[in-house]
């Protein structure tokens, strides 16, 4: 049974990533799979995204570029899975490779840096730290805005940086996880509504929305289940998800953001500014708008427990699918 190898593989990979992350020395020596995917897509974009072409032709070119990225990624990942997935040493090697794709540790550390910056050096340092993980205009943020931005980024990236890679790794092995990361990388690079990418990035944005649909719902569930362990309100999280998740401009981001907002008694999302352009969005949660470093730390505690809940579920499934007979 395929799942009898992929779910344990997922558990090992998540454990390795949580313990070690992606070592900086390895990044300096080899780069990272996401940077390799990004370099390939950037080359495709330079050749295929031609301003002289009409909208429909550029949209088709973007779909072709996405297909080429996914095809190359699938070929490499399937070769690795086929070559190493038949022995215990090979599975451990695959798990080490797969551990480069989730972002449990790095996400935690980047968001924690925002709390530390606010606590030690104040608003300017907090803006600088949060600017490394969000795309909005941080110069207009007050301390509460910085804290909310960090918590929103934590919630959204829990879904697409942690839950989604784990989901597709457990379901499809290394190829499933690698294909997801390729799709997510394409969306982050070209899936924008700017003049340059509105047509070319259309396929990447729509495909990323599709593959994240089950994962964003799971992320909200893990947050709800983690609330009793992390001192959050499970009832508040569930209520906010039911009321607010579908009102978010993203079909996926509202689910984990609403769950975290309700769990912590905060009001997240709402109108924001990206590159001096105001973006209207619904609020997630009906709690207090004021937030600070202490709320970021509470959100991180909730995040750690939610990662733990996900791991516990996967470990339980791994035990079930590997039981003889």
C-alpha cells in the first residue's frame, strides 16, 4: 500500500525539519529546492511573458510555464522516489530531502524575531523584522499593526508552508510534496494582479488556490484542536472560522487566520496597504484590534501545539497503515 510508505516518510521528514530546519551551511553550498524551482520559473518567465502579446496569449504562456515547471519537478522527484524508496536507508535519505520542503522551524523563527525586535528595540525594529515576512507596506504600521501582520503571516504560512507540504507528502510521497512546493513557488513569484503578472500568473494563482483548499481547512482544524493545549479558545476559533473564513478575499487564507484570531481573541486581516495601494478585506475575528509582542508569543505557542497535533495525527495514521495484516 502506497500510504504505508508515504505517511511514515512524512513523519520522519517533519521530525527532521522541526529539529534541524534547513542548515545555513547547506544553503550556502547547494542553495535550496525552492530557489532551484524559482530559477527555472524565472528563466521561463523571461522567455514567455512578452508585453507585446495580448492577455489571452500571455495567460496561455503562463500555463505552459507552470506545466514545464511541474513537469521538471515531477521528473526529478519521481526518479528520487523510485531510486531510493525501496529500502530503509533509501527512505531515510528521501526523508532528509523531503525535510527541506516544509517550513515549521524557519516560520517559527522569523515570526519570533518580530516579537524580539518589538520587545528589545521598539517599533522601527519591529517594522524591519516583519517586513522580511510580509509584502505589505510596513512603514505605515503602528506596533499593533506590526504584531497583527506577524500573526497573520504565521497563520497563513502555517497552512501553505507547513500543513500543505505535509498533506501532499503524506498523500503522494516526495513527488506530491515537491509538486506542491513548485506550485506554491510559482504563485509567490508570478501569481500577482500586477500589470506584468495578471495574465501570465493567472494559471499559477488558480492552481495554487486549488491545491491549498484541503490544507487550509486542515490548518484551521489543527488550530482548533491545539487551543486547549495552548491556552486558546477552541469555541472562539471555531466560531470565527464559521463566520469569517469565507469572507476573506483569499479562498484559503481566511481559514487559518480566522481560527487564530478567534483562538487568541483578536481581530486580524481587514484593510491593508501593499506598495502604497490600499487593499480592502474583511476582518477575521471580532476580538480586540490591539496586539503586541505578547500576542505574537501566544500565537507562536498555539502554532507549536498545532504542529504537534498534526504530527500526532500523522503518527497515528502511520501506525495504522504499517500494522502487519
